[in-house]
């Protein structure tokens, strides 16, 4: 690393104390010398995705958040409900870095050709601890971005694009012919909609409010079902019958939606049934819960027969399952279509210190559609 | 068929009327002449399993049951709650025969060698409509019982034994090393316990009451967790940690139990975790719901990470999945161990008319452990 480079990097830390308190702060660490296969990325853009906020806030009730510390080193504390502390057992009293992914410029590189090839390049990177000014990580966790791509444009090149492509790939692997997606006006949902339109896959978009339906309508989505409409279950069943979708990806998790989807799928399948089966249709109906926008309990009435499944879905085990060759194909598609199919939109760019302001937390912690923040750790 | 054989057969019918009324009755039908590959079985024993009762009673509230008809031809009617009528749509106004399986003597056979070979034999049979005096069905849906086996001993030779063996086979196919079973003191649960003891498989038995724990303890079960004990979650987690069980078969379906099992599995797996993962353990945890003793909603709090699944499990699709060769192996084992591993116990034997008495329905409709009825359609 050049002699005039910074030696330390400021980063966001999240600490869950045994006492039931969450503490967010900034820590300054030495930047390691990169090993042969490593590079140091000056991080200029990192999305604040729901999965990042899950680690950042833990199970804390952010309505109880209080500010302390100094303007230079702000500290935020919040209370964790006692019932939720059990789930925090594995991270007690450990100061954890945050940030799944981000993008920036490679300012130092180890001796290996792979690392050297990235020096000076703008790259997207994945590997955790990205909410930091300088991140030292293996070169193979970076993806060189096409010429003319800014860090902001490449910040979300991994999680959302690969998750959306993973949904389509899962549909094909598991023998379904169309998809259902919830919270469908999200950045991820818009990407999925673009992929499905481009690839000719029928997609049933479930949204929570009319404004979100409007966003998707403007993007050309064909099947949009608004949970707030009194005709929601009928609309959903009609869309499922029209598309034949028997696989859903649910970002919400809590409440009754996952079960409603299975019930509507069963009703749609049974529209063409010729005889009664006490066990319901033989068609397998599946909902994968990949997010937890509603952390409350999941509840469903099993009136959808016996051929059903519900389960968790997570990107990294999926990538491990398909293997490096298939994963590389997905990544190549992301790089090629980063500014079109996989474009992301952010409400606001914030610095590390701004990200710890209570008034900003109050906005981005809501995880509302159209309120996604982009963190720039090197913003002054 | 010999000339002096009966020409008609009395059978139980279940009818869901569009008006929201369930009607149970006896119908008398002509016994068909067996085709070349068919046999006529004089049914002398048929178990009243939960899956049979599901078809028999539909979604009716049997607390509203009323008797009418004549002593010779009793009729029972009951009301179906309006909310449940939607699930009945496929069977409206169809008088349906009942009874998955049973056993009896082959009194007539078609010309084929396979059918002729069964003539005069005591057989177990599966194929629906077994709550009848004489059932004409394909010879290949019958299994000749070993010499000296009574119809009562062979009545439950298909559903429970193959379901219990199917659970163990599923465990092996899906890479789990031990099992959890709920409502574990049932006939099926006792069978599963005997299979697991014989085969050296660790089985965690979950029961609802101390008396049921006692039944299993007397049978030599090692891991028994009583839901009514204040230490239930702790006991369950301990048993899961000791056995490494990550697959459960749940007969109950409704309520919080399925989710509690996943939570306890996650806690058990995390006892040996070395570092925190925000996504929970990477170990896949699965609950298959194969019954519906509680028809109410299923509710769970997702504090068991992302590597989980819940779903329906049904015997016939499972047998189709493993193919005829594997299925034949399971059936051969059942025949060989029918009086030991796969022995069933019944509270009471009833005739067709007795089965439609309100006082009997009040007992067997509860589906309580140790209250299983055996129907003998040829009992006077």
C-alpha cells in the first residue's frame, strides 16, 4: 500500500449486551496489509438492505433508540425486549461489523495476479463488514465492474441480483412454471419483475398498498395483487389460475400471507379438478420465506391439502447448492445487465456518522418501499 | 361367485349437502362380478383411522350430530360450520364410500392366476370403500396374510405400518440421523417406537399427557417429552441435543407444536455452535405434518434461522416416489412382522349400524389415544 494511504478505517459496529441493550458505534481499526490474494477496497457505496439491518439492529426495538457519544463518534443505544434476547444468545457482548456488500475502488493489492489485476479498478464486493472506509478481503470476493460504472451503481451487485436470479433458478430446478413474489415493489421485486419480463416468465406480484401496485404497473408488470383490496384473495386466485404459479418467495414472513398464498394456489389448482380428493390436490405448492419484514408469528389454516411446503430460503446455501459454475453464470449476467435489469434505486446517501443519527434511523429502519439508503463510508 | 353368495353389500356412506349438512347412512349396493384381475373380499375388520374419519365426518361439527332413520337403516346428520364449507366444495352432494383399508376373506375371484391364488385366503386390502360387507377390488391391492392371521390382526396392515416405515425411510433419504414424532403414544407411534428400537434409530416421542408418556415408557421408549410438563421445551431441547434429531413427523398440525419443535431443534444445534450467524444454524430442520388431530391454525415464531422446512407428508405420494421395488420391500417387512412390530390395538369392535350410533361416534370421533375402533361390516 502506498505510504501516504490511510492506516486506519472507521467502521460501524453493533453490540448486543447481556443486559439487553443494543449499542451502535463507530470503531477505528488498523487496515491490514493485504495478503497475496487479497485487495483493499476504499468502500464508497454500500446498500442498507433488510438483511444488514437485521444484524445492525438485532432484536432491538428501535422506537426506544437514544443518542449519546460525540458528533465525531456518535453512539446509539436501544432496548431489546426480554423475550427476544434468547435469539441473541450467539452474539452477546461481541462487537460486530456490519454490511454484506458494497462497491468502491481497489487501492492496494497483494502479489497474486488476480489481486494485482484489480488494482485501481472499481469493484463490487461481498463478504460482510462492508460498512467501513477500507475493507481488506480476498480478490475472489470482488467483481470488477464494467468500465464507466460508479460505486453507487455497483453497490448492490450481489445480494439482490443473485437473490432474484436465484428465485428464477429455484423455480426451474424444482419444476414450477411461474412465480409469486411478495413485497413485490421493493428494489428486489422490481429486479425480479424485469428479469421475468425479459425471460418470459409469468410473475404474480403481491403488494401491500395501491401506491406499490402503481409502481409495478408503471414498470409493465402484468399480474399485481394488492393485499389491501377487498378482492385480494379472489384477485390472487385468478392470477394463480392464469399463470399456474405454484412457487412463492415471501419477504414478509409473519402474519397470514404465506398461508393465504398456499390456500389461493390450492383453490386455483382445484378449478380444473375433475374429482374430489380428501387430501387436496396432488400438485405441490411451495412458499419460501426469504425475509422477515414482519417479525411476528406466521399463522396459517391448513385448508390447502397435503402437497405443500413452507421453508426458509437463503442466497448463500443456494449458491453452494448450484455450485461455482452455475453461480459464475448468474454473476456474469448481473455484470452485463447492471445498469438495466439489475439497477437499484436509493432514497438517500449517508455517511457513517449520518447513518447513526436517530432521525435517519427512524426512516431507514422502517424498511419501507422506496426508502432504501445507500451508505458511503468515505463521505465526509 | 357361488350361487348362494350374497348379491348385495351394505356400506357406510358420507354425504355433504350443499345446505351445509353432513349425512351418514347405510346404502345397499349390488356386488359386482369380479373381472379377471379382481377379487371379492368379505370384509371382517377395518380400522377407523383419523384419515378415514376425515372423510367420514368431513368438516362437520359432530357435537351437533342427531340420529334419525330406522334401527335397520340408521341415519346421522350434523352441521358443517359455514366457514368450513369452502373446503368441502369438491365433494358436495356426492354420496361417498369410506374406509381406506381392511381385511377379510376372499370369497370370489376373477380368472387370472393372481386373483385365483387368493381365493379362500385371508387378505389385507387397501383401496377405499372398505366400510362395506363385500368389496370387489384388484388382486394387486390385496396382500395375502401369513397362515394363522385373523382379519382383525391384518386390518391395519397398510396405512399405519407403511406410514411408520415411510417416516424412517424419509429420514434416511433426506439425510437425517434421528426422528421426532408427536402424538407418539398412538397405534402408529407405538409401531414407530418398535421399529426404531429394533433398527437402532433414536426417536424422540412427544406426547400430550403423562398417561401417554407412561404407555411409551412401558414399551421401552428412551426419549419421551410430555407437552403438559412445565419443563417441556427444556426436555425437548435436551432430547434433540442427545439424539441429533432434525426431522419431525407431526400428527397434530394445528397450534404451536410444529414451530416449538423447530425452535428446540435450532437451540439444540446451536449448543455446539462456535460462532454467531445472523441467519441461524446452517443445519436443515424439517417438520412434516402428516395428520390433523388439531384442525385449527398452525402458528410459529421464526426464531429458528433460515434452514428450515415445514410441509405436508402423505403415504401414497411417498410410495410413488420410492417406486414399486422399494415399496414391495416395506410391504414384505410388514407381512413378516405383523403380529410383533406392526401389531395394532383397538378399544372396541363395532358393526356398521353400531358405527352410526351417536354414543359410539362420541367416543371414536375424539381420536383419543387408546380409543381406536375396529369396524366389522359382517358383524350382525
